[in-house]
C-alpha cells in the first residue's frame, strides 16, 4: 500500500505527530490567525498604556479597594467561571452529548452577560463621577492635578474593546448553541478558542488597569 493511500484514509481528527502533523481545519486555522492578530492589537494597546503610565510622574491610582477592586474582582470571577463552563461544553460535544453541550454553552453565555452587566455598572459609576476619555473626574483632578488626561482614554478604549469582544462572543456562542445539532464538534471547539482568548486578555487587563491603580489612601472609597 502506498504512503499516499494510507494517509488518505486517516481520520480527520487524528494526529499523532506522524504523517500529517499540521492537519487542521481551515476554520480552526482562521480562528487561530484571528486570535494572533487580535492579540497583537491588545498587546499594542496595553504596551502604549504601560508606556504612558511609566512616563508620567503623576499617573492617577483612583480605584479604592472597596468597592472598586471588590467589584472588578467579582466581574473577573464570573468570566473565569465561564471559561470552566466552556471547557465542559467542548467536552460534552466531544462525547456527542449535544443537550449537555448546549446547557454548558448557555451557562457560559450567562457568565459573559453577567460580566457585561457588572462592567456596564462600573462604567456608569465612573462616568457619573466625571471620568471622561480626556478628562479626569473632579475629585481625581484635585488629587492628581499634574496627571495627564490619558487615563480615561486608555481605560475606556481598552476595557471598551474587551467588552465588545465579550458581547461578540456571547452572540457567537448563541448561534452555536442554537445550531448545536447541525454543527460539528470542531465548531464548538472553535467557539471555545475564541472564548478562552477573551478570558485570557482580561487576565492582562484586570491587573494592569485595576490592581496596579489601587488607591491605598486611608478612607478611600468611603
């Protein structure tokens, strides 16, 4: 039997590092390319934010531990939990348990929606306090009069782009869940790749934007 004939009969999902070590579906490859390009976008924004921060002698640290950090940590926990439910959805799909996969995807969507609602509340609170893309909130401006007005622009741009990705992911998962009986397991895997990427990006945004901007002034937030 020729090598070509043997290779042609290999299952599409098989990979043992032998005859076809780079076998990957074109849709999954497309998602990986998208993730790489999107990772470069977020990396550029976070690097620019970091440069602006270290270049300033008066960069504001406006988030009190309570309620801001507690609130943002709660958001983060919901997003992390949605990653776990996405893993369970992919696992159920791999075992052809479509109803279970749909339920796990629904739980993932619920985690994403909860994150969006909590983040929107955070945005509303900051906007109410006076934070704008190129202007600090009134109290912040008094405490850091020499601070550059880039904090608001950086905050809204980075977190806003991430919120858009979460919203897109929720809609994407909704389509996958509705079509679960007509899709292949690879489609669930691909949606999982996107969702885990969104969660991973937040694991960089959260400490850089929030945890490194904690206000340790006694009585802050009260």
